C-alpha cells in the first residue's frame, strides 16, 4: 500500500514565479514591438520628399471627348493634350450618380471601349490626364441619351 508523500510548496512557488517572469518578459517584448511598429508607421506617414499638390495647374485636360453608343458597349475617344506623354484614367457610371474609375490607359492611347452595359440605362463618362501622383486634368463629361431612343455619337 502506497502512502501519499507530502510535497513542499516551494516547487509550486518556483513554477509560479517562473511563469510570472516569462509573462512579464513577453509583455515587455510586445510593448517594445508595438512601439517599434508605431514609430515605423509615423516615419512612413511623414514624407521626406515634397508631395505634389493637386491645387497646382497640372497641365491641359483631354479635349474632344466623344462617345459612340452601341447599346451594350460604348467607345470613348478623346484628344491627347500631352502629345503621348501622360497616361489617362477613364471614369464613368450611371447618369446622375458619382463616377468611378473604370480603367487606366497608357500614354498616347486616345480611346477606350466600355463593355457589358445595360442598354436601357444612361451612362456618363469623363477622362483624366494623369500628370503626377496627385495631379489630374479632367475632360468635359459626355453622357448617353438612351431615354429618347438614340445614343450620342
């Protein structure tokens, strides 16, 4: 028959102290790591180079924006004011709603075809010449006129 052996409380106390020390070390490392991340984010958020201003006159906008309405597709064409030096963004959406960027086209391209449109809904479009990160020049807006039964050419 085996008799229980009394254990001293010092083994449990040592284990509890070791666990507490490990927990404190982990917490300190986590706080230091969080501080490093915050400092890196602050450094990344404060630019060292000047940021281009959107208030400056970036350059001339695209001109002569026209559309050819073929019901489910619309072909947009425009004149490049930069002689092939800047890319363009095509923005569009349903008439009366905010426009969103549909595509970016490369330098020198002066047309874009929008596919998969609802032939019973009117759409509006504009083209932006991209002169820099925050520098755009926007063309006039063109819209379809489907309610009257004929598209704008």
